[in-house]
């Protein structure tokens, strides 16, 4: 043949480095007797021409010995499902049997004769030797050429001369013909999805998309709606709604439901309100996707008991996570099937026994369509943690586990290619979700069996355990923690996101993740730039991580930076004392005394919102007492501002701190009249129009106002306008306002207000009240 004449041309393409001879296929288009479109697929083995050390030289022609016909219905082509052609080996005769085809969704290992006929493709046929046909493999032929050389053709199937006899494309639409043909007839589902995306990205127009709805199989139609949903493209919204309401007689019921599920995702995606509702729903119920055992062996698991990976592994291996069991009746000598008892809290994603795989898949697809990278990362964690891993393994659904993991990897890897920022968002959620019990191996804390975790942060580590008894030692000894250097997936992305690596390291709950981040930050070519630009808080947080080498590294960097400072830096001091760590406490005090530190009014206000404020009571006292005049006013204003911005001390202020605040109010008496008036106006505005203030701050404001003498308040009151119409204030604020109104009116508060002040007012307010009563004693008669 022509192919034989150029045997030395492009020789590397002819080499096959595997020992088995490859199976080749040719997909031809046609119709059955009812004009339903379908595919005739020829199968043949490409034999070796010769064998060599660098590879096996393949023959240039393939003889096609088997075929299968997959039929669609109506105007729709069939969806090509994953299949496997095998030749079962008979060990008795030491020969291979006739080839058979099985759907890959079958779980049995069919190489050894365990033929599960439930998954047998009955349409797969052997071609009689006299009717077998050979075609050159390396020279592409058109369908018309293939058909022309086929003298003997299967009955009840009419071959088309050209796929366009079915597609009926014309004019400019013919530009999309090669992509559509490859998409429709490619036996790899991921290639079909890739071609579909290419087609939509080319802006092929509504006419082509409608043709796909009319001709495509269930996978093409479902994929089309999902791809349009990702883009938020409403081009087929009308058609989608019509299909959702109508019947799909051309698709089996379960596949039709799958299409409708994808249509709903599409409709939600192109409607901003519906999309927002679905996103909110996903975030609210995301944690329900995980599977936490609450019962096992008919016994409740104590709520405070934390099950580890080894526990779930043991339950799965001993058959305790199966969906169904068999019971033998000795009287009737029959087996009966019965459902497992409740194991989980029934919810949105499980019925108490089984994970609802379709609902689980639906949320993954929605997260992909809506661009929820953090949700994708969290679901990746769920699929890699022991709970779902061992449920799916223990219930015989390992293929579902592999499918979901591949799906998640494909989404995250697509982020890496097209949107690295989303990749990092997914990685943050994924890597920081693991905790110490989440290992899936046999040994506690050993994460080298967590497939997705290993894939993303130890991607380049490919070592496998030795065979025999040595494998036990390999598995027992955590290989990942022994590694030195960088092994993560897409180093280039991490080099551009070192801040994210630092954040993950700080939030990581397992050493396996922290160590990977350590080497990213240490060995990245941009690590010097990162360290130079790192803020104090970031360096402190990295110095406090549990992974020793990282903590030591960044503590050294922090110490060196602090030693270079000759003057007091309040930002550094606040960061150090806010960490709550003993080492940072010692570092902070040494730095404070070495530089004769003193805080600004704003920094002093920051101290009030530290979680560990009681430890810094003396430091707070020293700084606050040093503030006078305008600085003291600024401290009060900054405290109110920071509280209004959302800063909040957790719990009541320590008693010593409230005493210090109360004592300093005597400084108000040393203010000038104008400063005092301006301050009190600010405080009244804060009480009336500020956001909800904590009780300790309301008390402090009250004491500041009434630390001024009765006479001075009288002088100020005439210049203060208090607008309370339509304003809702706290009871304490109302007391303050009523007192100021009484002072302004030179009158005694009403009886109810008077009793309220005497019962709940601060000593300073009551003292001013006595001044009012003394001045207006005649009004008590």
C-alpha cells in the first residue's frame, strides 16, 4: 500500500512503547431502517511489524475484525458511552477467547472470565474473516472512502456517504463541520466536552446550537446547556424552558432527567436573582455534603468522639459501610437482601444510609458553572477525606469516587490554565480544610494515601512502594514528611502567589500542608521579594505556625528586622502584643524599653480591642496617663471610631482597665472651654447617631461628659443643640440626654428620670445631679 512505501517516514510515530498491541477504531455515520441516526464503529488490532529495545514498530495497516452499532432515536444521534473490548484469557487452554465488549461502568474484573452480562454490549459483533477489511492507519480517509472500500456491510444499517448527510450544514455553517463531527463521534467524553467548548467559544451562532439540540445525543445536549451556563449566555433560554416542560421521547427516562437537571442549572445561571439564590443555598448547606458517621453496628457514636481515617478504613474493609446485606434463612435455604440501618443524619445529600450521588454531582456542576472556586476546593477536600472515601469504597462505588475526583481535578486544573487566581482560591479552601484525623491511610497522621492532597502539593513525587514485605515499612513511614524541596502542582502559579502560600501555612492544621508551604516560601525565586515586602503581622503569624522549620525561619527574619529599628514603631508593637504568644511578649517588651516606646492616641485606642488586653494593663495605663489635652481628646474620638468600624473587645473589659478609663476622665477638667465644648458635642453625636456602642464605651462616654462640673456644663449647655426626633437610643444614652436637657432648662429632671439616674447612673452623673437639685431646690417644694 501507499503507507508501506513510506515506512521510514516519521518513524517515531510508528513506534509503540507498550507491550500490548493497540486496538484501533473507525467511527462511521448512518441510519437504521427507521431512519434513526447512529454509528457503526469498526475495531481492529494494529499488530507489531517488529520489536525493538526502544519500542515496537507497528504495521501501517489495520485489519478490522469486529464492529458495534450504537443507535439513536428520532433525529438524535446516540451518546457514546465508555466501553471496553477484552479477550478473556482461559488459563486451562492458555488461549484468549473471542473478544467481547462491556460498558466500563460494570465493576467486575472481566479479564479473568468474571463476565457480568449485565454490562455486556450485545450489539458488539465479530466480522466473518472473509468480510474483514483493512485500512491504512496513518493516512486519514474520509467516510466516503471508507464506505467505498467496504464491500460487505451490516444489514439493517445504511451507511452515509458523509456525516453531513445527517447534520445538513450549509453555507458558512460548514466552517464548523470538522469540529462538530469530531465532537459527535469522538469516543472520549472529555474530548467531546473540549470540542463543544471550542465550538461555543467560536461564537457559532444560534442556528448551529439549535442543530446540536436537534441532533446531539444526551451528553451533547446536557453539556451544551452546562457550557452556556458557565458563560451566562441566554441564547437558548426559550428552547431550554420548552424542553423542560416537554417530553423527551428520544432519551431514556434517567438520561432525560439528567438533561432537565442541566437545563435547570442553565436557567438559574442566566437569571441573576435565581443564581444568587442558588449560590446562597450552596454556601448555607455545603457542610451537609460531608458524611459523618453517627451510628455503627446499631450503636450510637458518642458526639464527642472523633473518628479518624483508620476507623473509617476499618469499617469499610469489614463490610460495615455497605448499602445492603444478605441474610441466609436456614429454614427456607434462601438468601434475602436487606437494607443497612441508619448510619448518618439524613439530610440533603444522604438518606441516612446512602450518599445521593446525583445531588452531590449537581452541586459540583453548579459550583463549576457559578465560578465558586472555594466551594470546589471544599468539595475536593470532602472527596479526599476518609468519610466519603471509605463510604464509596465500602459500598462498592469506587468508580463514583474516581469519577468525582477526576471531575474536581479537571475543574481545578482548568482554573490553573485559565484563571490562576481562582486556582489559588480553591487551594486555600482545599488545603486549610484538612485536620489531623483526615488521613486515609492505615497509620495515624500519615497523609500519603490522600490522593488529591498528594496530587496538588506533592505532585512531582512519583515514588511507589517496593514489592513484598518492604512495602509495609514504606507505607508506615510517612514519605511526604521526609521530602525536602518543592513538589507542588504548578510551581509557576505559587511563585506568583506567595502571600497565599503564607496564608495557607498560617491556617493549615496538618504538618503535611505546612511543610509544603514552607518550601514554597523558602525556595521560590521570589521569596526574597516576598520577605522584603512582608508586613509585621504576616511575619509574626508565620513565626507562630506549628511547623518548626518555618517558625524558626520567620522568627529569625522578624528578629533581624526588629534589631535594625532604632526608634519606636507602634504598628510593630501592636502586632507583637496582639499575638498572645510568650515569645512575642518578651520581644515586645524588650523592643518597647530599648526604644523608649510611647503610643499615639490612635495606637492607645487599639490596645482596648486586643483579646489579651488584661496582660497589657500596665502598658495601657502608662500610655493613657501620658496623654493630655488634644491627645486625650483624640484618644476618645479614636476609641469611638474603632468601635463603630466593628472592632470589639470579646467580653467585658477587665476591671483594671475600666478603672484606668474612669480615672483619666479628670483630664477633661484641664481642657480649654472650646476643646471641652467640642468634645462633648462629639460625644452627644456618638450617643445619638453612632452605631451600637458596647456598654463599657457608653459608660466611659457618660463619665467623660459628667466629669465636667455642673457650672461648666451649664455654660456649655446653651450652645449645645440636641436633636432627638426619630432617633432610637439606648437607656443609658437617654439618661445622659435627659440630664443635659435639664441642665439646659435649669430644671430638675422628671421624677421617672430622676429615679432612673439615681438607680443606674455613674457616680459622676449622680454628682452632677446633686448640683442640679441644690441649684433648683425650691422647685422640690
